C-alpha cells in the first residue's frame, strides 16, 4: 500500500490540476475580454481609478483572512476530521476581524487625499473584497479535501458573471463605481453559494461547539501565514499606491498605464497559482512522513512551471506591442514598454509559487515570511527612489528586482531544508523549444495577433515533444485526467 500512495496522489494531483487549468484557461479568455472593455471604455484615468480602488481595498481587506485559509488547507489535509472545528472557530475569528476591518476601511477612505469619486470607489471595492475573502475561506476546505473541481467551478462562475455583468454595464455606462457594484453583487452571491457547497458536499460537521483554546491555537498558527499575506500584498500592490501618490495630477492615468500591462501578467500567474493550490494538500501530507516525496513532487512541479512560463516570456517579449494595441487602444501605447519589462518576471514568479508553497507545506512558514518581508522592504525603498525618476517604468523595474529577491530567498530556504535544486535540466529543453517558437513568431510578426497565438501554441508543444521535453509517464497522467473529466 505504501508504494502505491505516491502514485495515487500524483493521479489526484493530475486530475485536480487539469480541472484547475481548463477552468482557468476559460477564465483568462473571459477576463481578457472584460479588462479590454473596461480599459477602452474607462480610458487610462478611469481605469486607473478602478484599479487603484481595487488595490487599496484589497490591501485593507487582507486583514480579514489573517492567514487562516492557507492554514486550513494544510491542517485539514493532514486530518480531515478537524474540518468542522476549523470551520466554526475560523469563522468566528473571521467575523471578529471583519468587524475590525470595516471601520479601518472607513477611516482610510476618510483620510485619503483623493477625489470623492476615488473614495467611493475604494469603499465599494472594499465591500466586494470582503465577500471574496469569505469565499476564499470556504473554498479552502475543498482544496484540503482535494476536490479542486468545486473550487474551479466557483472561480469559473465568478469570472463568467463578472465578465458578463461588467461588459453589459460598460455597454451603457462608463463609471468605474458602477462597475465595482457589479463586483459586489456577484461576490456576495458566490460567497453564499460556496458556504452552501461546503455543507452539501463535504463531510464537515457544523455542530462543533466553539472552543476558545482551539481558536487561540488557530490564531497563533495562522499569524505567520497572515504576515506572509500582508508582505505579499505590500510588494505586489503597494507600488500602485506609491505610483498614484508620487505622480501628481497624472496619478490615476499613470496607474492605468501601469496596471493595463500588469493585469496581463497577473492573468498568466493564474496558472502557477492554481497548480500550487492543487499541490499544497498533497505536499502537506507528504511532509508529515517523507521529505523525499516532497522533493520529488517539487521537482516535477518546477519542471512544468518552466515548460509553461518560458513560451509566455518569449511570446510577450516579441508580441508585446501587438498585444497592447489589440487589447486596449493607442492611448495605452506607453504600456508596451511596461509589459515587456514585466514579462521578465514570468518564469521567476512561476517557480516562486512552487517554492513558496513547499516552504508552507514543510512548516517553514517563518522562512517564507522572512523572504516576503525582505522583498516588501526592498520594494518600498526602491520605489521611493525610482518612481520620481522614471515613473511607471521605474515601478516595472523595481517589480522585477523584487521578484528576483523573493525567488532567491525561497530557493535558499528550500535548498537548505530539502536539498539543492538544479534548474539546468529543467530549463534546457523548454528554453530551446521556446527560442525556436520565438524565431517562428519573428518571421511571421506582421500577421494578425490571433493567428500568431494560434500558430505559436501548437508549434511550441510540438517542438517540446520533438526534443523529448515531456516524459511519457506525465503524458499518460495528463491524458488519463483529461479523458476522465
């Protein structure tokens, strides 16, 4: 039995990863359409107001979670009988943190030195982010039980409703505040649906009595995760706030230019994010008895993250101008240079997801938090220097530096806790296939952007198969997962 367990887990992981990947491809297509409509309809200034409001509210609302979602996945994956206790006690703590966050949001909206339209947008976006935070908490239980198809369904439904509602609203109006109210309606509905799913589908006992000692233990264990989330939001979101504050009257416009490019990169990060979420419960189970299995699964994940990220990097570098002009309008042309700079973070960020989630799985949360904290400090310091000098280009450069620092910290602590990871073999074949794909794109660069994408995707994977960049056993697992979906 012991010998078959890793194979069983790899099959479950392949199934869950396939569900996540298919759902997120659809999500990316829908959200591309939505963001394109929003950017074109609102213009750089209105789009900047929209994204600035989402950024500030997301940073504030992150205090609701205090790391509980990640803790639930790790602990319930190890012992599923504790799900009821984590749901009840974690829910109570989240209720308290929500009650604390609301007046904090009101205070920030009151003191922020922005026009009243921006203040209202922050408030409405904060309401939406609160509902989303609760939804993420409920979905953590599906991840812990390795039922990722339900998480994928909710994420897909979220994107379908947001895209449909957003595009419908933008077809008649051009107010970012009204657009954010669409978010509120959709995310409140999905929060209630997620809670219903937890009780209907999972074997979670809701009659567990609240326990003060359990709640305090949960809070103490979750705080390192919470601090990590706070640091991650700082180095991933604070640059937008600083760019707005240091750009004078062009604050929202510069934010719109920067965010138009960043949104495209963030969409690509959905792939490693979802695959890492699928890995986390399996890694947590392995960590309790075999670091060797953790190392094996991590190596497999990093190989695939290299396979997925390198063609994205090459494609964005070559087609950056076409992508921006196709998705947005000529007034977003400054976003081209931002997009090409930010594309350099794609492979680094992909691998950081796998390394970071591994640190959490093997109870090295303090090491992960330290790396994120160091990155956050460097991000703030460098942005204070680069923004006045280079504007949104400076922010983009600082983002790359921050991602490299974060990756370096994760790599150091994972290598120290497990064993040193060699990327040479992982990168060689995918890089060769991606370069050949890039040459093909350069030769056909004057063609339509959609034709180029349709041409490059199969070309890359054919080249990868020719150089034997995909092991036969992995192809079998992928084929089995797709056929049995």
